[in-house]
C-alpha cells in the first residue's frame, strides 16, 4: 500500500497516545541526561531537532512564499518524527517498568503465549 506524505502526516498527528506521552518524553530525556536510561544520542536528538524545525519560523519552503506547499515540508518532518519518538518512549516505558519491578525483587522474564 502506498502512502502519500499528507496521509502519513495525518496519521502521525492523530496518533492517540502522543499527547498522553508528553510527560513521559520529558521523563525519558531527564533519565537519559542523568545517565540512567541507556539510549543512543541520535535516537533522541533527531526527533527533537525535527520538532524544533516544525516550531521554528525558518523553513526550507516558506509558508509565506508558497502557502500550500510550504506546509508540506513541516508535515513530512512531523510524519517522520512522531512515530520515531513514540517508539522511543514505548521502549523507555518498558525499561522503566523493568527497573521498577527488578528493584522490588520481582523477576521479569520474557514470555510468549502458546495456543
């Protein structure tokens, strides 16, 4: 199935868990900066740079010059950034839960459901 950039951007913006995970993003960055959460720098820096690009008034294709096309570069960046950020936050939440349960003396193991 082929997706257009506009459809990808719509899916990224309408991601149901993104708004709820904003506090988790800040907690993840704080844990990473303190050295607790092991994560590649590139996995957090690229999504944050993408968000800064969207917020910033400087664009490759300015909205003032070309109104409709000017927004498309922001939407393209958004469609790439949000899924990557959500994936990283999900990894962080899993890591955080493992840390919580291992500190309590509970052993966490990988399992699979067999029917």
